[in-house]
């Protein structure tokens, strides 16, 4: 039998690091490792891995040649709507060679539970109680009231702005990122100026000592003093509820979104469960919301593996935020394959968020792998970040300092690190790390 090729050229943009690891092992003839990785992902419904298992059974790579197993895995991979013409053509080629249909069908029946449809139930989050499902998890200690935009007040506009940020040990927000603003960017400028001066309750370790915290969420609501809380029009709510009852995925997603921000009085609505229901029906943004909830443990028990699968599904449907989050998650892995793919993802995102730009710049500066490092590009990325949506000057200065240090411009590195330290002092942020880094740069300069 003529060998068929592994699915490499048709890699999906959203393929995970494990998939690329398996591909690398296969190309290096490490067939046992490749097979085990493909099998693990195939059992989670990853169709490209299912396809490649079929190829390995057909070619007899690590496993004995078995056309029935090849048929079963290729059939499983090509039954989904996203299957390409090349994949279907390969399956038809194998199918025409089957001598005993009963054996082939038996092999398929044995693995049918790994189909996308059957696996959805296994991807369900473990829900937490209503209070814990609140997406905001920040407690302000010091508040600087934002100014209500004059034009918005005249027009009677109300809305909200949602931010994500990290907290240092003093509760000062760092890496402030705009997540969502309604309506448009009406309240972004004033809310960003205000929240950068706020102080929040820092997290504590088991001994009660404050510790840095990542991925804090906070929604700042803007409403006029002579009105009730922001509410959804009754007609819009009824329309969404009717659509939800008829299993329309967008209507269910709309209810989930309103419930997430507390815009529905009915407490029986649970945003995490509604997002899941819409995600199962194929709504890309709901798939992203479900994946993000699982990765971050917001509204459900944290399960990164399940979360990445949902993010992959959302990305395969063209959801841009899912692609960004996959890039950011891959960056946190310490192996060269993950960081190589993270760099590729970062570079291919058309309109990256400020957080994505920051993480890309950090990867280009702080990676331990020479092929990933590109400090000059990192400087250009940082210079391109708008202060309208990113207000953490400390991080910007520190990245530029590290970048100039990497290219041998010690004086500039020291200058930017001094700026970072002064900025931290001005806002009473934790200065420990900034001081240690500056001392390192000064020591190297004095030794030259």
C-alpha cells in the first residue's frame, strides 16, 4: 500500500502546542511519542489528531498496519463540518480498500464516543455557586471617582467599562487592560484615568501576608444619579428569552452577557451556564467565554485542559479573542515549541489588544531561547501601545530597559529602569523588583 501523508500542511491556526509537539516528534521519527500525544488529543475530540492516528495506522508507524483502525479514525475525523476536501478525499481512498465492512464498522463503533458531538458533555465546566460565579473579583479600598463625560450626561448615556489587571502586594493595579466598554469608548478615557489611581484589597498567602495577584477583573458602571440601575428594555429581554426558549444560540448568548453584568433582575439566570449552552450550539463568542472561564476558573472550577479545547473551537470559528488568549497561554509554557508557536500567533494577530502586545514584547525580551529573542522589535511594539487603553508605565519602562540591556545599550537600560523605579515610587507601588533590576544594570555598567 502506498503511504499517505500526515496532516501537517493543513495545520489549523488554532492548533495547540501539544499538537505541534506531536508533529515535531513524528517528523523526527519518534513515532511512539507522536502516537501517544495524538491519541490523547484525539480522545478529547481534536479532529486533526484523529486524522493523523488514521494515517499512522494506515502506514504502520509505531503501530501495526491496520486498515480497519485507519478507516475508523479517519471516519471520525471527517464527520465534522470543518473537514477539508483533502481529508475527505483521503478517507474515501481508505474506505475503498476495506475488505470486511463489519470489522471496519466495529472499529469505528469502539471509538465513536470520541466524536465532537459526544465529547461536548465531557467538556462541561464544574459550576460554582451563584456568588462565586460573579466575574468581578476585586475589592476596592481607595476610590477616585471618575468624571462623568459631559456629552454623555447631556445625551443621557449610561454604560460600563470592564478592566483586567494585576495587583502588586500593596493592592495597586498593574498591567491595566481594557476588556469591554459599553457604549463604544464613551467612558474609557475617564474610567482609565480613575482606576489607575485606585487601590484594591491584595490577595494573601496562608500566613496572611499580601501576595501579587494576576487576572483581576473589575467593572466600573456609569449611571446618571436621577435614574435607576442600568436595565435592558423589556422588549429586548422578552425577545431574547423567546429566542432562548427556541434554542437560538445568539439569544442564549445575549442573555448570558446581560446576566454576566447584572443587567437582568431574574437571579435564576446563570451567565456561565448560559454561555455553555450557547457554546454547545456553536456560538463562537460563547465558546470563547466558556473557554476563558475554564482557563481562569471564573464561575466554574478551573480546568485548563477543557478551557483550551473550547478556545480552540472558538478560534476555529474565527473568534479573534480566542486566538489572542491561546497565544497568551502558550507564552506561559517554558518549552521552545510553545514559545515558538506563541511568537507565531502574536505576530499574526491583526489587531492585538494592549495585553497581547505587552506579552509579545515580554516574550521577545525575556525568553531564554535565542531564536525567540528580538529586543528591537519589542521596543517598537511597546512604542506602539496607546496610553488610552494601557496605563502601566512601570511595565512599559521595564520592558524597554530589558530590551536595551539585551542589545548592549546599558546607559539607556539604566535610564528606563530608573524611570520605572521613579514611577513606582510616585504611585506608592512595590519597588522591590525594580530596585533589584536597577542594581544589576548598575553593577554591569561599573564592571565594564
